[in-house]
C-alpha cells in the first residue's frame, strides 16, 4: 500500500477488496505527517485519536458487508477555515486560537456522513488574507517541491498536504483564487465552484459575495468524487442555489471534439512570466490535439479585476471580521479597562495584512468614499461578469494559466503588499463573475509546478471537470510526485 | 499621500484597531500605495453601469417560520472566556 500513488478511487477499491483497512490507511497518513510535516508545516491541528476512531467506524461498516460510499474510510484534511465540531478551528489566526466549535460546517457534516476520516486542520493565510500562506498566525507552510518556496495561498496548507501525500484530499476555500493558485504551485487539482453551488454555513466568512467552498485532490476524478458530496442547496445558507447536483464523477468520460475553448489574450500579457506562458501554450496545443477548437477571445476588463477585488473584498472583510472582538469566542483580554479597550486588545492579535484589509475596507465604505470606491468597484464587477457572459456565448470553456509565475521564494514579497495582490490577477476575474474554475497540473519549470486554469459558465462544473479529466488522462502529470 | 496618518488613525479607531506610531507610518504609506493603484478604475466609464452586489440572482429566499435548533445554547455559551450570567455573556461596561 503506497499512499503516494493511491488515489481516492484506488484506495476505495483497496478497501472494498480488503487489501488494507481504513485504520491502516489512516495510520499510514498519520505516519507520513509525522515523517514530513515538520518540514512542510501544512497542519495547525492533527486529530490523531479522532481520526483512528472514525477509521475504525469505517472498518466496522466494511466488515459487516455494508455498502460503502467512495469517500468512506479515506483520510482527508480540512482548511482551518471550516468549523469542525470538537476540533480546534482558527482560520489561521491567533484571534481564534483555542476556539473549538460546537458544530460542524454543513460541508464537513456531509463529508462525515459520507464516511470521510478527518485527520487534521490545515494552515492558511489568516482569515484567507493572502496568496502565499505567509500571513498565517502559525508556521508558514513550505512547498513540497522546493522547501524554500511558498505553497501558495490562502489554502497553502491544504494544497501542500495533498501534494506531499499526507492526505488524499483537502477542503479549501476560494474567494479570489485561494484554491486554484496554491493547487497550481503545488501540482495538485483544485476546484473553485460556482458561487452558490456549495454551502458557506459554518465556514469562517471572508467576503460574503465572493467566498466559495471547494476541494483539492490528486486527480480530477477524485476532485469530482469529493465535490459531488459537497455541492447542493443548504437551508442554512440562503445564498445556495436550489439546483440538482449533477453526477460529476460519471460525467468525466468522453471526448472534447468540437468543444470550443476560448483563450483570452489578456491572460498572457503583463506580469505573466515567459516560462508559464510557454508551458500553458503547450497544454493548449495538447487540447487542440485532443480535438478541441481553440478560439482567440478577449476579456477586456481583466486588468481592472485586481483593483475592483481589493476594494470589494476588504470592504466585506471589514464587516465580517467585526465579530472578532473576544466576546463570544477566541481568547479574551483579562486586563481591559472598558469595553473599547477590551475590543482593541483582542483585535491586536490580527496579522498586519488582516489589519491592512480591514482598514482599506473601513475606508472604502466610510462616508464620503463609498461612491468613489465600493460602488465604483461593484460597477466594474458588472463589466467583468459581462465579459465572461459574452465570451461564453462564443465558447464552452476558457483556458488560461492559473498563476502568473511559479511559486516564489518564502519572504520574497512580504514587504510589498501590492505585488502580492497582483499574484491573483488571473484568478480574481472569475471570482468577481462567480463562475467555476479548475486548476490542474500542466508542467514544470525549473522543477516548480505550473497550473492550467479551466473556467466554465456558472453551474457547469461538469464541463470543466470533463475537460480537465481528458487532459489529465492524456498527460498524466499527477504521476510526478515531489521527492519529499 | 492618499491616506494621511490622521486618516489612518481615524480609520483604525472605527475598526477598533490600535496601531503603534510605526504602524501608522507604515500603513499610511502602504495603504496610500494601494489606493493609488485603485485610480486605474477611473479609466472606465461606469456612468450607465448597474452595480453587482451578488451573482446568483436569488431574491427573497424564505423558510418556514418554525423554530429550528441547530446548536444548544449551553454549547454556544461554552465558547466564551467571559463570565456567563443568566444565559448572558457579561462584558465590560461601555463607559
């Protein structure tokens, strides 16, 4: 049993064939975490005993000959943004250190019902604020392909833990690129669903009109298996849409002949490095070989995406992070003079980037500035969405690089917030439009992974998953593993 | 600079954040840089564009007006570090 080469599907088969048990699988993952996580630092919390308990429950079901779902007994991890009952949940911040939720996020509940074995909580940029996971209140995760490099962000811990074969898949969140970008720089598959496709209930809120709940896996088919369980309307999240969930895992096969793939010129300009451009171009040529029709398109408002996002997101953040005042959860200052002082002391634990964004947001929404900033940004958002709506009348999917560069060095950009914001330039527009996006491995440059981003219209995840699966089958980049 | 130190101090107070003098200096510089970058949006004529606040198009999502218990009050109150009296969390006085 080699957990590096096993996928969710092959592990499921192995469990059914009784080649190994869920306890053995879980212990192998825990041993792997013991072996490598000191170097990778993908976890804030590892819930060893709870994991073994869940694994035993899965094994009992198998022993009784009960029908098991594909995720049953398979070890996974969750970005620390999701509430997990009885297991510490920090959202990567010291402001929530020690917080143990009394309930599960809806998605966590659904996965537990499907038999998932929760092994631990992954580190991340604090409250989702970042592109490198360097803004964590805990230890910075390292890229398994090169320890001196970032694992991407904000779901860096999740991407690193799947990439290093510590777990089979991980749950992440994507608000401006936080699943897609770390997946690209760690050479794993990451799915950002359509906004409203999966429930935000029980997940620490960052920007309520942009947050999406997705997953990171070793292969596209694994990702489809996980997302099928995650998706769906939730009574507890009124922004989820009441649409049936397609049978994603069974909609992957076929061919992409006559599929129209749009390639937007704006995504190959500016800060996109030459090596990334070349590798993604080769991937597009491969898609053409596989029968797709490549169509040049333009998404003219792409260059305004970062500015619009970094007004809208911090504005919503400044409202959502208002609740972290030490009253209902999290550590609470004992020596405060009055209520104001109490708030100030508890909120002093925020990472500087979080403080920056709260302030940008507070400023943008404040009297006298609302029209110039927040309202203007929302109008730009309309135009960015319109670009995609018009493009999807001509093409079925849009293909681009996920990240403008390969993983940069840890510490390289910390003193320049704006340069970090620009790392999201290729993922942000899709977030503003609320459409779905998949990132998957498409090559390497200097030993560092490059990701291909496939964007699809709202609620058509099955199309981007199918394109991704067919490309993956033809290229098998997932077979290449980091040597850690 | 777009954001003076005084504006930074005021914004921080609104957001219930306390900054050291060094932080005020640093953020004034960094935030001004970020806000300068936002000027790029002025290139676009949005006079006849409607703002987008949400992308699902959902309106008025209702549920039955029935009490639904998602979590026990005791479990929720157990999350606070502050004293709890008669099911209420006791905070410092405002004044």
